[in-house]
C-alpha cells in the first residue's frame, strides 16, 4: 500500500511514454464493489490542472474498473481531449476495463493492453429503479439487463413466434413480470450507450470509417450474449476491429502496468472478500465497525485522492413482546465500613451503612442488568443483519 512505490512506477511509465499518467481505480472486491460515477470527473480535472500546461500535451489514463454510469465516459474523454494534443490521449489497461470502462477506452487514440487485460460488452443493465421487479415478497429490486430482454425475444423467434400478434402476446407476458417503464428505461440506456460509443470513436485523431465504427458498437452491444464475457486484446483487434489496441510489451510496459495493478490490488484487498457477517459469527460478536474501507482512488505523481467509507454491521434479533430478566445470580460483596469514629451513634452508623450500600448496590445492579441484557440478546432468534454506511466520501491524501 506504499504511495512512494506507486508514485515511482507511475513516473517510470511517464518516462517511457513521454506522457503524464492519471490512474482511476474502482473496487470490485467481493461485497464492496463501487462503480464509475460522476463525482470523479472534477477530481481528475484537478489532477490535470496540477500539471504544467506543456505537460498536458500527452495524457494517459490507467484504469481498472468493472463499469458504471453510462454517461460518464463522454464527459471524461471530452475533458481529456480539451487538454491534450490531437492524437495524444491513451488508455492503459493492466487487467479489467469492463462496461463503461470499455466505452472510455473506445475514445482513446491508443489502447495499451497487457496479456491479461480485458474489455467487456457495453450492453446496459438497470441495477435499481422504482419500476424494477422485486425479489419475491421482499422490497429488494432486481436488475433488468438488455441481454435478458433480447434473449427472451430471440427465444420467441426460435420457437416460431414470427407474426406480430404472437410477438405482442410475448411482450404482454413479459410486462406481467417486468414493468413496461423498466423495459423502456433499459432500451433507452442501451441506445444512449451505443450513441456515446459511436461519438467517442469519432473523437479519435484517426477515426475509423462510419461503417467500421457501427460494426464495433454492434458487436459490443448485441453480439456478445453474456455481460460477463471478457474480451482480450487479440479478440479486440481481430473480432471487434479496434485497431488502436497495442500490446503493452511492445512499449516495454508489460511489467510496469502489472506491477502498478498489484499495488492497487493490495491497497483495495481485491482478492479478499469482505464478509462482515462471517466475522460476527466467527467471533461471537453482536456488532462491529470497519473503518476507512477503500472504494476508489485517483492518483498521479503529484496527488492522491481516495474514496472511503466505514461500515457498521450488527445482528438483528427478534424481540418478544415481554421480557423477563433473571437477576437471581447476583453476588453481593461484603461491605467494609471505613474509619468509624468511636463516638458515633447508631443513627450515624445506619446512615453510613445506607450510603455505602446504595453506592455498592447501584453498581452491582447496573452490571447485572447489562450482563442479563447481553445474554438475552444473544439468546433471541436472529433475523438478519443491519448494514450502516458511515463517513463515506473522497479525501485528498497527498
């Protein structure tokens, strides 16, 4: 997790590339994933502004992400284009650059990929929304993906539903499960993503032909039938037609890109699933707080911004309408009266004993009640866990 080590690798890449590098990482740690979002644009802009004007001529974006908001790629790439010289914006991909990260890459003049690097399809998924279907009797909203919707209609075609009335009946059956407005939102999101992808391909200094651009977007948005399918650099060049893809080792950057990724992997604990419930059970805890969990970062040689949050998780118990606390096992200590005066009368002795007993008994009762409550809560049936996020946001660290 060494800032100095990451900074050194970034500077080594800049020296080999004769460029300035900005990194953008979003966590895909199991149960602690975050996505590309609008709040990063202004922070990356601050990193660019920290560079001297002549140093902004050639900019590289080192990215690791599983995707995110569909309208961020256009804003982000357009901003880079405003500062760097024509043909001088590149994306460096050590490993995963899926979905929205793939769309960002489409706008690069050059895409440098390691042997392990992955792009992904750009089909749209509505993860949440007021019209998304719910899971059973719960209020949990289920995602609606383009690939599932189009797969359903492809299935109808395969079974011979070719007439308009047959397809309409199939659509009616679908809307019984998924709200029509959710289907409309997914369709609109896909069209927006395809349009952004086409526009980004046209921003390149040496754009492909319109026919080639449309073919690239068609394959990325509809010909890859699984959102989890990964596209390596060979497939990106030969199948998609992304001729701006370049092998990292050809630029002697294979080791640098991978080493920098490994630093971020350790910083975000990407291969260590976040399982707070298991921790509570294994350690017989009712609740625990995890502070300053890393969610995302933006880094350059001169600055580091990190997005973090804390999470408090506690068990939820089924509380009965009436509770009886058993306090029969209270151990009463011997009360020692200090410094009795020889001339004290019985009333004074009684008052002193009363004072000492009250103080001692109150402490004993407080402890006994708290212990009884703790034991009672542990004995109640568990009905789930409560997660509360605390202090989330971006912090400038260096």
